[in-house]
C-alpha cells in the first residue's frame, strides 16, 4: 500500500490519523471562500461532518467537484484539542477521520476523538 493512499480499512485509517497527527503535531482540513468544508453525515440526517486528514495529500485529493476551490490548511494538534473539538461539539458537528478517496471513514463525536487523544 502506498503511503500516499488511504486504505479501505477504516480502522487502519483511523489508527493512521492518530499516529500521524501526534507525529506531525497537526491535522488538515479543507478551507474555501465560504469557510471550512462540511458535508451531510451518513449516520444522522440532522448533523454535518467536518472531514479531517492526517496528511495534506489526503485532504488535497478531495479538492474536486463542490470542493474544487478549497485548499488544505493545517490545524495544530494543540488547537484541535483545546479549541476545535470542544467548539465542534457545541456546534453539533461530527468529525470525519481520514476519509478515503470514496469519502468513506469514521464519523465521530468530537469529544470522543478528544478522549482518544487523551488516552493515546
């Protein structure tokens, strides 16, 4: 498997997200003129998901179609843990973790992801 491609194994992609985020000290989101990329959740009709990736190449791969004008931007791990995840919880958003090219991946409650980092 190439290091620049996420697999169809969602658990593996999640583990990779955790390890690489801690190694690099940041995660990547997509930002455009209207703000950050969001999409409807696959598990709840009333909630949106903000996808995040552990590498800029993974994020860049999704800059097509409706996200064509978006660019990968880094978020420091400290900022993610201290500000973004608590804020996303308040805004009732889910986190999409290391979605593969088919937009498949885990959707998590932000505080659950925060707990995962606390335990690692």
